[in-house]
C-alpha cells in the first residue's frame, strides 16, 4: 500500500520533479510539494521549506530563511529519528542548471523536525503551533487507512493502527520488553493528562486502545515535559528511554509513509494541483501574539509580498504575445491562476523588466562569444512618442543573431555628453559642431542688433 523511495543522488533534478499546489488543504506540511520520480519509477514527496518557514515565522520564528534551513537540517540530525542520508535539498550557487532551484525536504525529515521542535524549542508560540498542528496531521493519516495497518517497531512487538486512528498493542509491546516499562509510561501519561497536555487517559487492559494523535503527542513531548518538571529524561540506555526512541522512529516512518499516500493517491486525483501557488507573504517582525503582550491588541506588521516566479514569467509572456506593456498586461490579465497571486502591481514590473533584460544580455553575449566579424542592422522608429533606435547584430561565424539594447534618442539637435557611445574622433567632431553652432547663433544675434 505504501510507496517507498530513496534517492541516491544528493540533489533533485528539475525534470524529475513535478510541482504540486496543495493550498486547498491548509493542514498539510506546506502549500507546495514536489513529486519526484526516480529511474525505477518510484515516487517520493518533497515539501517546499519556504512556505513552511512562513508558517513558523508567523508564529514567532526570528531566524532568516537561510539560517532557519540550517537549523532545520541540524535539528533533523539531532532528532536521531530520521534514517535518510539525503533529506534536504537547497538552492545553492554550485548546483548545475539541471538541478531544482527550490528548498525542499522529505516528509520523514519534517516529522522529525516537528519532534525536535517539541523537544528543544523554548518559544511558547511555536510550541503551541506545533501541538495544534500534529492532531490535524494525524487526522489526515487516520482518514487514509482503509484497513488496520501494523506499525513495526525495532526489536519489539508491532502496534496496530485501525481506520479512525485507534492504536492497540501499546501495553503488550512495552510489557513484553520489561514489566516496569509500561508502568513508567503510565505514570508520565497520567501526569500529562492531569495537566491537560493530553485529552485521553491511558487505560490498562487486554483490548485497551489509545488514539494516534494522543500517542504522537506523548512520545514527542514527554522528554520536554520531564525537563520542565525538573527531572531527567529517560536515558537512552534505559528500557523506557530506548523503547521511547524506537516508538518515535516507528511513528515518524509510519506517518510519513501514510501522508505521502494521502497526497499521491487521494489529494492529487481530486484537486487541481497544477495551479500556481499564491505568493509568499513575508513579514519583518511577524505577528505580535497576545500571549507575548497580554492586555494589548495584536498588531500585524507590514508585510512584503514575494510573487511566484512562474506567475511573473506568465505576465512577461502575455506582454510579449499581446504587444502590450507589462503594466497594461497586468491590467487585462484575468486568469484564475493570477487572481489569487499577490504582487501583481504596476510598481513591481520595472524590476521584472530589468532582470529579464539582464538575462537576455548575458545570453546574447554568450552567443557572440569567439566571433570577430559582425553585421549590424539599425533602424530608427517611433514608439509611444519616443524616438528609438532598434539594432540587430548578426555573426556569420557563429550563425546567430541577437537584439542589441534599444536606445531612446532625444529629439534634439545636440548630442548630450554620455548620451551615445562615440569614438574619440566622432566626439571631437560633435564638439566642434557645437562650438560652430554657438558661434553662428552669436554672430546672428550681433547682426540682428546692428540691423536694428
């Protein structure tokens, strides 16, 4: 039932990654995911870390994006529950052109990071956010199951998860390893239940069950709870500590596998995942939460909008195909893919044009590399009331042509300094012509005065 895939390479290839827009389910790990297909046709989900970072930043994360991604990779390694060697792909300058230019991570690594956050984070708003997020993820996992599914645990009896999210076999698994292990777990579970960190008690009995979300919250939070109470967490060498670590690994692997199945087998066929994702909204300070400022009204700081690259490129293509300016293309473009995309304002189009022109100039220079003979064709024209000089450069040696930068010529009789790139001889002739023109004007004015 489950899809397993392990990429051997240390980077994702653009041609093997299919972008998926998952905005219709806000409880998934990110708004955007990438479905990769390996050579053996096995598939794996990679989640965009940029959109996931926005959610953490909204709830109090202070690190910049690149620092947070470093913290993410270090946290996954320190969690010791993710067995994947290559779990995080970042957009770096040393990547080849065929590599995916996105920050993405596997499902298993993100679940490992959520566990690490509950274990190590000291920010109350982030802890509350993760605690509220995990039950929603467990609900997605439970709704995917059609039959009872076993969760294998290393060197221990397996747990069984039924459709609906009920788990059986916890007491038998712990008691089979050591009779005091289940007692230790029960005592910690009781303390968390009395403090309302858990909503269900842990019952003892042959057919006793516990919900998946309560079990996940317990195994992810019990170490933090023991440290907060002033007691040492279970050591890794103890029976209770080693059992806890093995159950953590088993649940992370199980939930990651089932969530991938939920997206691939159910979400994609029933939703439009090809639409462009909405823009990332970034805030310098985030939201001032009421719990951090009691008695004060929460203030939303000014946000910056980062428009999706595909949306920008679609606007530029619309401009080219319709012979409109970029601002005009934004006004007439009414596609649904752009209707919900932030950043579509006329004040942002100038920077898009400059970057697009800079890319074209670099490619044009590469096409003429090594050539020594050029043919230049220039033609003056008028566009939008401006005098323009349009030029095309052709090289028979490379058998290619490219447009030169279009020059705007002011309708004057005098060439201003640095207006055109001239040789020293032409500059001198132009300067002499200016002096001669001034002399003629001066003599003409004298002649007029004498005549009068």
